[in-house]
């Protein structure tokens, strides 16, 4: 039997250990009795083959040492609380944004409020408890259930890597699939109504979201450029550079953790030049989250199901409809996968009609189409012009096949 197997995308380390003090007897064909130690089967699960091979090499090394008479001490894990270990894992993460750390701490608080995890050690957390909590939590809030399951998997995976556990009990629990709802896209008339109904101090940020497809939290963290900002290693705010006519969004603020530049048009440069500076700060817009005036503008424009993210969706869809290639839109928005941008490549009735008319212009270019419907017959000349100067197909005759 192989010690390393791949089952459903997971790498399984399968081996056996002797149970101390327990033996079993058996008799062979010659009647001779044998006494052997009783074995216990142990399985450990890993996400990558490299982790599984490291664990397998460790097990084989321990067995060789026992054959030489060197006993390997076993680490004690029962005294490690889930709460303490999870807080240690969260605190030791590097290159993690403050928003992500806050979300992980909120997920840990939600987990510890449940009696399934409160006061338990790492070894007491079972797959049954995790599955039960995930199912109960998912009845009301599936996104929260997925976030808390993701944190549990991270903590228990670190416990296996650091030698606190033999296996991760959360490996077999799968998150809920996200429900893809239809994107709300504003028409040009609806966008004009929203801009006309918004307060004058709110119009610049709405125009910025509609033209650059920035995320709201990126726009609300915009700051004026200052001396030495390009040399800062951990820049956490977006910078408007009037010299370079572009906006710099650092990886600590971007969703895909990558730096990106958003160029400014002449109209946006003029808009930023007219925005007054706030005393005592380099911040451009005095907002932390969705402004109260935005909801009032949505109601005044008589629009429904509109949020600040609707403006981002509208900008992406409008760029693609204007003929911008999908790769450029994906890099401009900062999508990690081009499949996310493909959601905005939707088609409408007008686009479908244009597609049929363009193809028809190729195959019907020598045909004068009348106002009424075109009637075709077996001997009609129209059949010869479906393909340029193509001869009429011969009638089917099975004798010709030979």
C-alpha cells in the first residue's frame, strides 16, 4: 500500500504505528504461533504534495531512529487553547492588510461565542463540530460562515505545520458557493439623473467612480501627493499625482494585493484641480464609508437597487461596450482573474441585432433585399449567393457515392 495518495485533490499520508502494550497472536500453516504488536492506522491530510512529503519523511525518520534505539519524544498538544493559538496565528501574519486582520478577529470572536469552540483546545476540535457550526451559521449568513471556516482552516493548518496536530479536521468541510446575482448596470440616462440629484460636494466622487471603476474604499482613501510618497515601502493610501496625471493605488489598499496605476483624463485632471483642499489633512474626500447624501440622491433620482458598487459595475460595462479590450479593463480595475471581468461582457438586443446585420452584409452583399420577406425556392437565384459565387449543391444520389 502506498503511503502517499491523492484523493479528491487532497494529499493523504497513510501509515501505521504500533500500539504500546497491545499484541495479537496468529498461527501459521505449520502450527507455529506468532505474537506481533497491534497496529493503529493513521492518516494525515494536506493541501499540497510538498507538505505531505515533508510529513512522510518525518515519520520515516522517526521509525529509523526507533530501530536504532533512539526514542523520539511526542509533543503534547492538549494544553493549547484554540483561542490562544488562533490569536497567535493572526498576530504573526505578514503582509496582511489592516482590513483583513480586523475581519479575521471578528470571525474569531464569532467562533468563540459558539459553545462548540468556546474553551476548547486544539485537539478537542473535531470535524463534526466544524461541520455542525458551518451548517447552522450558513442558514442565515453564508458569507460569514465561509469567512469563519476560512479562518478555522488557516489556524488548524498552522497547527499541523507547527507540530501541534497530526491532521487538519477542517480539510473535508467545503465552503458555500457564492450566489451570482445579476449585476445592476446604470444606463446613461440613469447616471445623469443620479448626478443631477446629488449634492455638489458629492458629484466629484461619483464621477470618479463612474469613469475609473475604482472601488469605493479606494476612492475614499485618496490623498494628495506629498514629498517622498514614492519611497514609502508600506503605503496604505491612494495617491493622486497631478504631475503624472494618474492615481496610484498601493497593494495594501488594492483587493488583489498588487500596486496599480489609474490614468486620469483631461476632465478628471480639471475636476481634481477644482476640488478645495481640507485644512490639516491631505485627504481629498471627507468620507469613510457610503455618504448619507448618496442614498438621498438615489431616492431623489427614483432609482432602485443602486449602491456605490453599482457605479463601479457601470464603469466596467461601459468601457467594454465602448470597445475597450477585456485585458485592459481587467488591469485597470485590478481583477486577479480575467473571469471576473468577463461578467461585464453581457449582450443586449441591440448588440445582437448589430452582429446579425454585420454577418448578413457579407453573405447577402449581392442581393437586393425587398421591403417584404424574401421568398426562397429550390431554383431561386438567392441560394447561389449565400456564399460568394458558390455553385448550387447537387441533389442527393446514393449511386454517386460509389
